[in-house]
C-alpha cells in the first residue's frame, strides 16, 4: 500500500535542522535587544507603519512593539512579558539568558549530547540555583529600597529623573500598603501631564481625578462624609420609543416638565435621606437640580469614568449602583475628605479615605519624554511593591549571577553522566549578564568576567560585580547597586522554561500558504 501524502501541503524540518533554525531565531531576537542592558545600554528607535516613533531602551517594550512571526521568538517575547507582569524588571535579562542557554546547548548538541539530556541538566541546574538564592540575599530597609528602585531605572533618563521617580514611587506604595505588608496596585492612579520637568512629578494621598464640582456654589471641601457612586446619571429620561404627543395647551406641556423636575427632586431627596455628602455619576447631572443639591449641601461630580468609579468604590468601601432609585444604605461608602484643588491651572478632585489610595502626577516636557516617564513609573512601582512585600534584595552588576554560577560548577562535579556538562553550560550561560554589561560600557567582556570571578573567589564574597565606571570588580553593596531577589529568580525561571521548551522541539511543520490574487473592482474587470 502506498503512503498517503498526509503532509502534502506542509513544509517540514526535523531533527538537528529544526533545532538549529529555532536556536537561530532565538539568538536573533536576543541580539536585537542585547545592547539595551544596563546603565550604559543604548536606546532603540521604533517606527510603526504610520510613521510614529518611539525611543526607549525598555526590553519588553521593544519586543512587544516589534512584528515577529517566528514561533520560537514569540515564546521568548511571552517569557519577557511574563517577567514584566510579575517582576516589572529584568525583561531584557530574561531574553539574553534564554538565548545564551540555547547557544551553549547547541555546542553540546554538536558534541553528540542529546537535547533531552541537556534539558534534564538544565532543569537540575535551575532547581539548584533557586535553592541557592536565599544564601546570597540581603535584608532590605528604607534606604536600600530607594537605592534598589534607582538601580532598576539605570540607563533610563538622567540621574535626577531616576531619583525623583524612585522616591515618588516608594512614597505611593507606602501610602497604600496595608497592615499585612500587601499592596493593591489598583489603588495607585497615574495621571500624565505634558509640560514642566520630570522633577516636578509628585504623589498625592488619595485618588485624584481631573474633575471639578458641577457648581462653584457647592462646598469646595467636605470632611468626613458619605459618598454615593452611580453608574448612571441624575437627569431626565429620554423616551426610548417613537411617540407623538398632541399637546392641546401650554399648561399641559408645563405640567409635564414639572413632573419631570419633581421626579429628579425625589431622587435628590433619597440621596439626602441616605445622608450622602458627595455624589459621583458616570453620566450627566441635570442643571435643574444643581441649586437643589447646593441647598442640601451635597458636592456632586458628573461624567466620571467607570474605571475611576471602580477605584473610588475600592478605596471608600462603596458599591457602584446602577441608579439612585435602587441605591441602599449599604451601597454608600465613607471618605475622610473630598476637595477640589487647582494645579498648574487645571482642576482636580481629590478623595481621601480609610481604604488608602495614592495618585501620581507624572510630568514631561514633550509627549515622547512623558511616554518614557510613564514606562519608568510602571517599572519602579512594580519594583517598589516587590521590595515592600518581599523585603529581600541581591547584589546587581552581575554579582548574583556569578555567585550562583560558582555554586553551580561545584554542584556539577557531584552529578555523574552527561548532565554534568549541561549544568556547566547553564553556569556559563548565566554569566552572560556580566559580559553584556561590560560590553555595553565599552569594557572588554571576557576580562571583566574573569576579574569578577577571581575577585569573588579570592575574597569569598558574593557581593563582587562589575563596576561600570572603573571597569574593575567592585563591591555592589558598597556601590549601592542592588535589585530585588524576585527579579533574578523570575528571570532564571523564565529563561530556563524557554530554553527547555525549544530543546524539546524536534519537528517544525509549516502550513503552505498559496498566493491569492486580489479581487479587482467590478469596473476594472
């Protein structure tokens, strides 16, 4: 019986050829962002289809913006995105580590070692280094926290910008942290403003919204009151069906309007009955009830975005109701204060509550700079949360990776068989961070790595890394170059998962795509 052409419409590569192509794709992606790593890293200019530009050295931004088709490259981008979501930093390191692990694995494959053996060795190496991280971690404190956040911003903007963003981020996280040292990031709001210097960025206690009360006659500040949040409005209802009303006299039309106003006043009376001091609606508030709200001493805001209403609900312990008629006493939240302030000619509404919330006003002189400032705040807030919730750091400058590699080599000596070579290859791979940092600073990468390894061994210190200013080994704790342990841990986990996943692929099937002629308009046919 002849073989059926099952894969007739498929391009297939398998075995060593498939592995080689996959590793080439991974290395190409790694090389694309290699030059952005570290404080001496360079920026990338990204241009989209419409000619819009973006200048950044944030690895995950570069990767997620680029158009990538190869599935292995997409796997690495997913690992970088996961790193960004969990650790908020170390996205470039994850991709570089994965690329180096695969490159070292390919050298072992050329020596006749099976990819499955390499994958098992890599898994053992990963498990061992994760056990070793607690041996090199340090306790954090308030001073170290600010240093760590500034380290995460190294290479992004100038020093004064890093200092301000680090301080503002830590202050915002400290405002919302609860008694269990847990931080709800949804209680931190970021408002961007073009104009002014980055150093003018500030953090405010409470939620700040770009809103003003609907009438200047209303109280400018309410202290210790109740708030009602409505996912609707306080306005006349439009008739939903097509109706025709034949009005025989002016009096009938006027009585119709009076009834509408009466219904609105009844809703205000219900608000007063609930003891509400502040009203916020997603839709409009009718002008006919403004004076009545002022008379009842209620501060009102309209056209508040639903996302902002949800943030207010979490902060004030309120429930978002569909309408005032259906509201109950249990739906009403508590607030410490509600006030309107003016910053640089713009009106803002600030709500403070026992639920704790913070608002960061980020500033930048241009739209492009402001975009980079927003990305910096996103990273620094994530790092700040890790520091508060975890409380442990490790030395930067590649020191932690070299310390783990030294331990791995001693561990490899205890593993029999070819997996020992895979563990040693893993140790070589994680040392790539020192080499890339040195390379981007114009320092000889091989000499820098050898000097750091020798200094760590001779001084028996896990705190020795590469000093990018002098090009020599230095104590990273003394130089205040530190990072959360969670960043290193997640980078190693993500890179290892990608490397092992690629090593386990021995067959790639590409569906053929036939060329199709575009359909011509009827007038051209």
